[in-house]
C-alpha cells in the first residue's frame, strides 16, 4: 500500500469559479479516488490563494476590507466541493488557515540558512495577473504589465539550474505530458535568473505574510502560495508520492521555482507535476473581464454533477485547448451515459425482473458470444491504471465505455427475449450482463461516484429492484 498526496493549484479568488477550475478539481479528485480505490492512503487537498495582490485590488475596488472580500469569494470555491461531488480531505485558505504562516516562515528561514535569500533593488515589468515579473506583454493576461521598481528579497534560483535539469531530465520530478517536460527543460536551458520573493508592505497594502526579521517586506505571493502544499500535507509530504495537478500557465512556478525552493530548504521534491490545458467557453477565452465563465455550479445544477464530471473527463483534449458548450456536454451525456451505460443497466435490470422475478441467476453456462465482453472487463482495471498514470482521462473512461459497448453488443447477439424462458442459456446471459454492470459500477467509481452508487444499488445485490434510469437523457429545448 502506498501513500499519495494529490493537490490542485490554489486559485486566487478575485473572480467567481469558472469551468476551468472545475476541470482541475475533478481531475485531482479522480486521481485521489482512484488511488484510494487501489488501496493507497491518500491525502487530497485544494484551497485558495488569499494573499495575492490582485485580491487586494479587487477588495479596494469594492471598498471593503480584504479579509471580508476573500472570505466571501473563497466560500464560492468551497461550494464546488459539494456541487461537483469532490472528495478533498483538506481546503487550505492561505490567509486564515492557522497552520499556514508558520510553515511559510519555516521555509523562508530554511532558504535563508542555505544562503539563497538576499536583498537587491530591481526594476521590471510586473504582471499582476501572474503576480510575476514578465518580459514585455504577458501572454496569459490582457492587462498591461506595470513598471515596478523596488528593493526586495531575491531567491538564488540561478544556483539550481544544473540540478533542476538533472532532476527533471531523469524524471525524479516527472512532468506530464512529455511536451511540457521539454518546454520546462528548454526554459531552464535558456538560463535561470534569481527571482524576487518579497515586496514592500506599502505595495502589498499590508496584506500577506511579513518577511521574518524584515517587517517592511511581505513575502511574495508565490513563495507563500506554493507552500500551501506543505501546509495541507504536513508530515505526509515526506513519505508520500507527491502529485501536483496544475494548468499550463503556472508550470514554471511548479516545475522550476518550487523544486528549487524545496531543494534549498532540504525538503522532498514533487514526484509528479501533471499539466492540463485550458478550456474556452462557447468559443471564447474564459476570463472575468470578458464575463465568460461557464459557471460550473450552474452547469451541475442543470445537467447533474455526473454529466459535468463526465464531460470534463471524456471530452477535454490532452493537448490543445477545448471549448465547453452545453451542446457538447449534452452529446456526451446522451451518447455515453444515457444510451450506452444507462441503457445497459436499465435493460439488464428490466430483463432480470421480467424473466427471473428480479433474482440474479448464478452462471451455469459459458456463452462464447461473451468473449469480447469478458476481455473488456478483464482489461479495464489495467487500462485505467495506465491511462491515469499518463494523466489521460479520456483513455481511462474509454475502458469503462468499452464494457458498456461490448455488453450492449452481447445483448444484440444473444437476443435474450428469444431464448427459452426456463433455459440455463438465459440464466447465463443475464448473469453475464449483471456481472458487466457490477464491473461498470466499480470502474466508474473514481470518475462518477454518484452514478456508480446508483448502478451498484440496482445491480449489486442478489435481487434487483425496479429499474430507474441511472442517467436520464437530457432533452433540453433547442433554440
Ligand atoms: Zn500575466
């Protein structure tokens, strides 16, 4: 039995949650549930980055205290837990979690002891969206970077260049997919400059964690936010596989800055950094400024958390951005869930009721037509393990769909309604189908926990109840 820590990045809270947040939360949740199902001791955590400068600005724009503002906004991210059927063990709020500040201070002191922190004055273009210095315009944010000039603490990132190349190149810190690993290695090869890890209290409006021993400075928000992983994981950090799920826009912070900070402090490095692409919504970039968020709670309320989770897992590409629309979600809901898996469960339960008074027959005869179905069932667990190891959710859920496809084909080939009612052959066909439904429930558990429970309730026992649709078809009126 292994131990695993799974994290999401912690979003800053100056906007409401959008469908891109839902993607990362569901991905991390699936990885956590899958490892739990395989017997690992899992710690899954998410949270909010409360101390970001942009939170301060948004609070100022509303004219309310920053603490009130971030509390209100963080609640909306907490609410996703129930709405998306998430199973996180911990939610770290960096401004109010009493565990967090001492951990940040300890890491700071450890890097200081290693001689990796020093003060210098600096002038550069700063993107508030990234909370980072940038060269020219920021590719991620539309807002113009601002010219910032101040005397700050710096971290000696340059010192870690060779070690980072070695650790990432040899997958000690494994970056998935491989295209992102190459991107990080190319970035490091371009040369690593030291980066600023504090800012003046006045620029931070007094918000954030003060630099230990230098109260005029506040710890740079990334140095603070990244540490949330240690805050939540605690001692588990040291003896677990440490898995970060992040978006492509913050890969540099997670695959370069963060390992360097941990190396400096003498702490264990992330084992795996899993990088997802972005979502657009209805053909447009998701952004607060554009008012285009595809509110995940709204989608989950309209279509169900299963349908939203399924779309995020089955239709989002591993490379390149994917566009969300209600139509796309509805297509996957109807084709994969209602027509394939749901229909299989429904017809199986209905036939066991009709032909065997609801009593699930015990297999007495092996049907040669079941070979493909049995292969799909046999191979599903391994296929799911391999796909999730490769951070490929589409391939993972395909293994479940394949059981549904083969089982539905088995029904068409064997035509149970034409078999002799009292035959052992009909017993065998029905038993085969119930076994397939039970396997689907089991394999679906990490992906769609609620639907998996509904299938198990109908097919898990010795007697089946009256059938009820596991996935009602969506029949949304078209404009
Ligand atoms: Zn930016």
